């Protein structure tokens, strides 16, 4: 009987995201390291670099029986756990991140969810996050928290206020 493949998040050593992604792919394991292009300023120039969106995280789509193969990969520390079990990431959450990263005007920063108060709920009425519900960051009406429950992370996405409606 065939097992169903599911998306999981794995922790990597710091700055090993791309290396781990490459190694897993070479092993024939479906992996994805979300990358965003960001502009960095050096003293003498500006340069656009590809930076992992989630620091020390890589996503793998595997059958349960391949977990050991993932864990023995150099640079992998462990699976991300949620409620004492490896966190299963929904296909919808992965698709939302992929669609957003495909938008060249996207601006994303990842912030730990700890320390933020829940404020007004809003619904996005434009773009790839259309119909998603978010929480407005206090003091700044153009940014919305979109929480990926299974990751324990909050994706901060910048919107024009005209793209939001009260929920």
C-alpha cells in the first residue's frame, strides 16, 4: 500500500539551507528552500542576492518512511515539531508561499510570532493573498500578519491599505 507524500519543515544548521536543499535533491528527495531576491548594500556597491526566506528551514515532501533518509543528510538538525509531532505543512500553505514569491514586487520578512499582540483582523481583497485573513500590526496600517500555524512563524506582508477590508 503506497504512503501519501506530505510536506514537512526541517531545521538546518545556520546558513545551510541551500546546501541541504541541494543534497536532498541529489538523494532524490523532493525538497524546497524558498528563496527571495534582496538588495544588499556594501560599502562600495549594491548587489541583489538570493536569500532563504525562512532562516534554517527547508521543506521536504516525503513519505513517512523517508524521514530517516532526511535526518541523516549533512546539515539537517531535525524536523520542525508542532504539538510533539513533526509538523505537516498543507499543500495550500506551500502554494501560497510559492505564488507570493513569484510576484517580483513581493516584500516579505519573517518574524517570530512571540511578542506580538493580536489586533484588528483584516481580509486581503487583492493579489495572491486575496481572501486570506490577517492581523494588522499595531501602529502600521500597511502590514498584515499571515500566520502559518504549523511553522510557528508569522509572515509579514506589506499591503496598500486599499487592498485591505475590515473583517
